C-alpha cells in the first residue's frame, strides 16, 4: 500500500515508521525543511525509545522516505494521513489552519481516488469542513476525482509510542463508505492479525472518541488531585486511598496518581477544546471545566509548598529534577516543571535544572535564565531545596549520602510521591509530598 503522511512530528513519524514496518510504502511530508533534512541524514528530531532504529531500518529497506513536497507525493497514493498539529487558539478552541491547509493542497494536486484520513485530533464536524475544502479545490480545476474522508484518531502515548502503535488496545476508525472501510481494514490488519480490534463507526463519533478519551483520563487525574488536596487538610494519606479505590476493578489503578497536574501537548489543549466545542453548541460541560480549573490550581502546588517551607525564596537556590511533561519523552509542551521554574524565577530564586533528555528543548525556551546541570547530583550542588517534578527512573533511587553532601539545605519537594518518608528522614531530609503529611 502506498500512503502519504503529512506532518512528521510525534504522531506522524511514529505512524509512518510503524506503517512502513508492516510493509506499507510510506512518504512522510513536513513543511519544516530542517526537520526533513535531518531525517534524510538519519537524525531523529524527537526522543522516543526505539524510534531511531525503526526509522533507520525502514529507510534502509526503501519503505520510508521524507520530503517537504506534498504535491509530488500524491500520485498513486491510496491514503493521505494528516498528522499536523492542532494547537489551541486563545479562546481554547482547536486551531485547524494546518489541517485545512493540507486538505486544500490535497484537493489541488491529487490525481486519483484517495482517502483523506485525519489522524490529528480535531473537533467534531471537522470532517465536513475538510470534505468541502477538497471538493471545492477539485471543482476549481474541473477535476472529476472521487475521494473519501475518514477519521483515525491516534491514542499513542509519548514514551511508549511504538509499542502503543504496533499493538494498540484498539484502533478507532470513522468512515462514510465501504471503500474507505476496506482500505483502512487492509492497512491495520497486520497490526491486529490475531485479535482484530478496529472499531468502525461514523466519522463524527470517531472524532468525538478521541476527546472523550483524553477528557476521561484528565478527569481521573484532576479528581485524584482534588482528593489529594483534601487528604492533606484532613490528615489522610492519598497513597492509601489510591490503592484502596484502584483495587476496585470498576475503577482500576491507571491514571490515579496525584501529583503536580497533567501537562503535555494533548490533555490541556484537548480538555479546553472539548469545553469550547460544547460552548459553541450552547452547552456547558461543567465536569470538564472543573477538571481544568483543578489542574490550573495545581500548577502552583510545589511553589506554594516551597514558599511555605523556605519563606522568601529570593536569592535561594532551588534544584529541579525532571522537566519533560512526563518520563521517556523530551516533550515540554505545557510541562508543569516549566511553570514551577517561572514561578521560582519570578520570586527571585536561582534555579538549576536537570532532565535526562529534555535539556535542549528547555534551553530553547528558557535560555540562560536558569543553570543547566550535567547530571542530577550536579543540579543539587549548593541547592537549598530540591524539587522532583518528572518521575524519571534514574531519580527513584538516589545516593542519599551524595545528595546530602551536595545540597546546602535538606528539603525535598517530591511532586510525584516517589520517595519513602522514613528513608528520607533517616538521612536527615525534610520530605514534602502531595496529598500525604510531611
Ligand atoms: P507535532 O507538533 O510534533 O508535529 C506536527 C508537525 O506538522 C510539525 O513537524 C509541523 O512542522 C508539521 N506541519 C504543520 N503544518 C504542516 C503542513 N501544512 N504540511 C506539512 N507539515 C506540516 O505534533 P504531534 O504531537 O505529532 O501532534 C499532531 C496531532 O496529533 C495533534 O492534533 C495532536 O493533538 C495529535 N496527537 C498527538 C499525540 C502526542 O502524543 N503527541 C497523541 C495523539 C494525538
């Protein structure tokens, strides 16, 4: 099968490499020339475990190529996937200009029947707009070419993207025609040979499924953080409560961790976009609005704890471990750590940061306003306090003696509840956690 994927970011690159691995002939397109040049030279623009090998292998096999030209890569293509960004607009709605741009170009240059598949996360009803745009472009040039539109929202998690893509829990596909359905079936068959879990539905429901999934997961996180806040006030231990409710199989353990709030490129924008779609239809999604409200308040939780413990932080040195919005990725979009760093800088603190893979991305955003350490102990050198914001594995078992010797003060703000209170106390550290007494 010959397919073109437009947008070579986290989703486009992982999808392209994975489809190629299953034997499809894939062209990945991006307007970012540097990104494409780097990819052509074997340089992967993002950190994602296993991605470099997968890309190299499929490029070498001649099944995966990279280009900046969409128009030259539509001939003989059965499916065009759009995996371009859909960032938030100032009113919270999704900015669809990149998706629309791709649809326009496809309508302008397509030479035969194809399915236009939206993999980007887009508000319900976008498929109608996309269909109109393509039909309009075909009309303008008097071309009588058939096409279908489909929705194939992506559920991969950064940090485990290849595994998620290669063996998904399910694949959701919204289609309007049997022809499009058959093509999508053919494409996904190799991924789900033994247990074919492609859920076909109408296109609007597929578009909505993606937002509903992210909103549900974000709701669990905000719910648990609300419980954590109350635990602190009443002297209960949120970790016990988490185990207590998570072991009920109607609830389950996943996405019940309290902490510093959700971030990343999806949950914040998708929760906002869902509420915004509802408002467009004259409806208020009160649960979803509260989910965001709780999350916004959480962005200050560590700063407030630091200010309470240290008093004025002006001139004090604070070390921050973990900057990516979660472990195993270098994605820092809406990362809680960056909000904390900004709050500390604003209050006059000196900040030293360390993350195993996200330092380059952070440097692009924060420049020389913070000090960058080469490892976790170097970050803690001379620090009055240490904050753990992203729970990378290497932070889980520190050498406490080395840490104590490095730091000036001995306070640890554990934004992910990864340390044991008694153990830290035995080394003379004061340990602040989320939803548990200090
Ligand atoms: P990204 O920002 O990493 O990549 C988007 C790419 O699209 C960029 O490289 C950009 O240069 C390119 N682009 C923009 N306009 C273009 C055009 N007209 N032609 C060609 N390329 C163009 O974004 P991402 O994180 O991969 O997300 C893409 C979409 O998938 C979003 O809608 C997102 O919500 C959704 N999604 C993301 C994830 C995730 O974990 N990142 C998971 C599921 C769904």
